[in-house]
C-alpha cells in the first residue's frame, strides 16, 4: 500500500530525529538544581497567570468595576 506524500514527510522527519548521535557533554551536579529551579520558576509563573486570570474572570462575572472609582467613599473627579 503506497504511503501518501503528506504522510511521508512527517514519517521521514520522525525517523531522522530519532537517530541519536553521541553528545560528548558533561553535566555537573549543579545542572540538576539549575533545571529544578527553572522548572519551579515556570510553575510559579503559570500559577500566577492563572490566579490573575481567575480573579479577573470572577470580577467580570460579578460585575465589579476596577480602579479608584470602585472604592466606596472615594470622592468623584468633579467634587
């Protein structure tokens, strides 16, 4: 059964990328902690972005306004 041209390209790309060449590299013990701290930073940034999105969504659904005008007791601009 012939493989279509559209399927042949991804199959060849996967085959070429699966061939491993020797990496003559040294990873010292500090590299693991560097990768771990970068991973923790990425997780913290994603968590903060989700938190900000969640509070904006909840505020929008409740109809609350943002900014100084939303504070009760604050003088208006024309006062």
